[in-house]
C-alpha cells in the first residue's frame, strides 16, 4: 500500500514524497536498508533547512570578510552593497582581460598562469554571477547558494584581486619587453 493512501481505521499520515532510504527520520543511517519499511515522514533535510532559515532570519548582521578589514559583521544592507561592489569589481577585471589580453604578447607560461588564475576567479565568483543573473529577471537563487554568499563574496574578491595583480604584472612586463616595442628606425 502506498504511504499516500489511508487504510480503514488508521489515522491519516502526513503525505510525503517518496524519499530514498537514507532519509528515513526514525532510524540511524547505519541501520537502514532499502527494503525496510519507511518510518514516520520526517524529512531530515526539511527540518535542518527550517532551523537554518530561522537562525539566519533572526540575525540582523552577516559575518563575512573584506580585503581591507578582514573579518567583519555587516548589516544586511551593508552586505548587499558589498556584494554589488565585489560583483562590479569582478566584471570590471573580466572586461579588462577581454579588451586588453589579445594585444599582449605573453609567454606560454604566463598565459597558463593567467588562465589558471582566471579559472579560479570564475569558480569563486560563480555564485555571485548566478545570484545577479537571477535577480536581473526577478528570480531568486536557491537557499544553499544564498546562504553561501557571506563566504563566496570574499572568495570572489580575493580571486579577482589575484587576477588583477597578475594581469597588471604581466601587462607591465609585456609593455616593457623589447618585443612589445616597435623596432627603432634605421
């Protein structure tokens, strides 16, 4: 009999979607087997998420860090401004790479180093880009993405700063090298 139907003489149980055996709320995970009957419908993930939402919602501040100040507590409004500042910074550096990189003559090693740093930056900034893209079309990111922003924003800022510093070094070196200068006229 399905867990969604009521047998005669039994109380109506909470109807839950079928869950994999690993999420039965009445047994430790180590004692569960796929053929064991399901216990009461207590979705563990739902309870954990609800508790986390209540905890986060009760907070007036966000604990994060910045390059300038290290660990800080920010109000929700301050954190939103920090998010936007870092997002714009990341986009500015990405645009500089797009516009100026083709004009530079870099060694294969320098190109590889810059590509690796850029890949780390893109990975670190992925959740910021996701949130901004969704907000642009009046949608919201999922709970886990949003709850990870206090850590993702500083990681994006740090990775973007690393790309900017490396690019500036490579840009300066490329402009100073003899191959970058036009040959003097005879």
